[in-house]
């Protein structure tokens, strides 16, 4: 028990239970705790952009060979597109099978459009391919960091890292400086993550107090179907992928249980980015591969988000008695493959991307988004959990293809034979896996 109480995992679990208790018995007090959750997420977002920049640049620079960087990047993008397509199809299939919106008979004219004003404004820049491409190019380098737009930061990071790699010996001092900056930002994130129990307490207490205890048990058929879709995707699709790579998905999930609990409480995977990267390196994956795949996956491999997109779109069509042809369904999937790539870092991203998707599909009423606003936060929990697991699995797969993983070490770690040590020095280098350098002595 003392070990459980002293661990971050234990403190997050306790905070989760206290938050639910406050929401049930003291709802007004619980709602006033929202700033704790919001403040924690703001602290996380404050350092995400520089962390992504540092790890991507360091990953490209440490890889040495730009051909390998391009190869890893190409494999990652192809993998992301294939897997997210499966996610989109699973959402669509379960929506048609269970029909969560059937029988609601919602009159679109009775819905209040004012609730969508903010979201549809953000969606305007994502309504077509040209607007999307222009959006990922920052107006200025500093503007990308100031706005916290991860896609824009990623574009600049790849360009900067590639240029730094081509400089050779001349670029080594800059690469070393960025590597040291990465360690500083990881340490800052280490300070922030100690506040995770407080952030979880505030977020869960507010949500429970506002929507009531029943909201934790009966969030509606849409949310239940979405949770089921995520479970099917993780256990079947990702489970099969991990099996083909030679690993067990359930042992893999258990290894990340502490990070998953934080995501469960905050509905955000940003909070655990540094810990996830360090644990993947501890697993025996080369740091340059981790540094390339994980940040890229945060924008391009949103498995949970993809499931939600098709499920929510079909739900709205069913709820408003809007007939969907096969042409409309194919269009939903194709448009979603594009719009989902702009999700990360946008306020109310799910509603914004759904608005952008529906704008391109006139057959489905955009006002139907009002129906899912009340349950979006709850769906966000499963989205974040599935996104995180999907990106971790992607890193294992890409590293297996590139032979950048020490498989014997990975099995020892996942079997519990080699315990993860958060404050341990970097893993000694082996012929297959160079020592991680981004995360040495990180809290």
C-alpha cells in the first residue's frame, strides 16, 4: 500500500475517486474546481510545442542519414494512413450496426446554432485540401510556437532538423544545444506532471458536478458505442498488429498504465508525452525513431479521433433522419482522412474537425453537431486513450521494421523482469540500440 500511495499512478487513482465523490455529494464545490483541471492542461500546452521541436530536430540530427529519416517518415505516414482508415471503418460499421441515433427524430430547425459559432469559425480553414495545406505552413516561425499549432511546429522542425543534419560537423554545436534544451523542457514537464493528481481532481470533479453521477454511468448510446468501438480497435486491430510485431497488446497497455490513468483523468495525451517517449526508449527503441514517430503521430495518427469522426457523422445523420448513400459514406471517410490531420492543438478539436467534415458533405446538417456537444468531453477520454495507445504501437511497429528495437530487452520489460526506473541514467548502448540521450536524468 505505501508503494501505491507514493506512486504517481496511486495518487492519480485517489484524485480520481475524490473528484467523483466531490461531484456526487458537493456538486457546487466540485464545479468551482474546474480551474485546477484547466490550469494543469494550460501548463502542459505551454511546453508541448518546444518539446516537439526539440525531439524532432534531435531525432533527425541523431539519425545522421537523411535517407533513413525519409524512410522512417514515409513508413510512418503510410502506416498512419492504413491504420486510421481501419479506425474510420470501424466507427462507420458499428454506427450502422447499432444505430445509436435511430429513433431520435430531431428537427434540425429546432436546434440552436449559436452554440456552434466558435467551432464553425475554426472549421473554415479546414474545409478543403488547399486551405489545409496553407494552414500547416506558419506565417512566421515564432507564430507557430506562439499559437501552439503542432502541425506548423512539426513542419518547421523537419526543415530545421534536415538542414542541421546536412551541416555535418558545423551543425553539431547547435544539435548539442537543442539536445540540452530538450532535457531542460523534459525536466520542466517533470515538474508539471507532479501536479497531475490536482489536474485530474479538478477535471473529474467539475464534470461530475456539472453533469451528475448518472453521467458517469449512462452517457447515452453514442458514447457507449464509441467506447466499444475503441475497445474493439485496440484489442483486435492494434492487438493483431502487435502480435505480428511479436508482442502482447495487454502487457504493452499494462506497461503504460500510469500514463493512461493521467490521460483518463485529463482527457489529454499531451500531459504524458515526455514520459511516453522515455518509456519507449527504456523498452529498447532507438531514441531517434521515438523522436520522429511519436511527435508525428500526435498530428497524423489519431486513431481514437478517426473512430469518433465517422461514428459521430453517421449518428447525426440517423438522429436527423438524413439518408446516407454509399457515395456519401465514402465521401465521409475520404474527407475525414484529410480533416483529422488538423485536429491536434485546436480548441474543441473534435467539434471543429466534425464541422469541417460536415461542411464538405452538404447532405448532413451541420447544426446536428449541437446534439453531441454535451457528451464531447466524455468521448474525449476514449479518444485520448486510444490515440496514445495507437501512437505507442506505431512506434514499436516502425522500430521493428527499421530493426531499431532491442527485442530481448523489450520482452524483459513487458514481462516485468526489468522494472522501469524514472530517474535512472540512460540505458547502456547495445549493438542494436544506441543509448537514449534525450531523457537522461529526467524527473
